[in-house]
């Protein structure tokens, strides 16, 4: 679990919904939200996490962003289970919702750069 310094204002900004700039910030933002919103309905959690992820990915996501997002969601789900006994299946569902978009991105890059030999 990445840790964001307490004294630089970034934690507060992320808690208020400022877009995460790096994977560690995305992990922190989602973990904090999930930990402190246990009574929120699952569909609202899903939509909120999706907004966090979309903001992180930006308008022109690339391989690194998709990879960072995937890692942040998986690690966050595991840490929620380990540390606060929360099921993070919503995070895996959010991650899976990007499969088709990522596959299209990969196909474009295969066309542009050639496939793995």
C-alpha cells in the first residue's frame, strides 16, 4: 500500500476527488473511499471508483496508465481484505469493465508497431 505524505495537502485533495496523478495516489484514493464508505450501496461505490479511475486514465490513456490502474485496483482490493476485512470485488469488477477498451488499444498498437515475434 503506498503512502501519501500527510503534510503536503495531497491526501486531502485526493479525498475530495482531485484526480490521482500516479498509481499510488489512485490506490490511496480508492482505499480511503472504500474504507470510509462501507454503508454506501455497491452500485454507488462502483460508479465512484469508476470516476476515480477514468480521471486517472485521462483523455488519452496509454499502456502504462492501463497497467498502473490494473495494479492499483488489484492491490487495493487485497489490502482492503487484509487490513479492514472488506471485500474488494467491486474493484475487480471495475478493472474488468476496461477489458474491451484495453483489448482495442492493444490491437491498435499491434497494427502500429507489429506483434510480438
